[in-house]
C-alpha cells in the first residue's frame, strides 16, 4: 500500500540556527518550536499531527547537514494562499529571491524559489484558489 504522501519529514541545514529561525519566522509569520537533542539542535515548523502530517525543521548539527544553493534536493514549502506574499518578505529578511512567482499551470498553481540566510535553495508552491 502506498503512503498518503511521498514526504514525511524534511530538514533544512543551518550555519546559524538563531539567524535561520528569525528569517523563517519573519517570512512565514509563525513561530518555530525548539527540539534540541544531544548532537542536534532543531527548530520545527508547525504541524497539526506529527503522526499523519508532513513535518520538518531547521537543523544545526555542526557539519552533518551542509547548506547548498545549487546541490541536492529542492524542497517546496507551502506558500498558500499566494507565494508572492512570502517572496515579498525574503530580501528584507536577509535572503534572495532567485525565481519570482511563476505559474506552473492553471491547474497546478504557482511556484517561486529563494536562497535563505544559510545559503539553502528553497522552493515555495501555492495551489489555485
């Protein structure tokens, strides 16, 4: 039986966890929650149900996770209701927009991409309303 979602958890690497937390809280307008372990510090994105939802966190592990603006997977965070509202805050918060709001198709919606304060390439996606 196939799972409901292909993704269950994601981790966005950081060089400076406090700086990254401030950036993401500024552009999304919600608080990230601390989840610290002996060899890893995390700031998790809000999730309604950890057992059935898709969750993720900013992560600092002193070298295990390495930010990249060009290599590795590209994750898309939820940009609903409009990716432009989030992209408009990126540069003021210390990031850089690399792909402005772009329509994928009328059925699939819009996307955009930015580089965060840590040097990660992150996508946004919003579905048609």
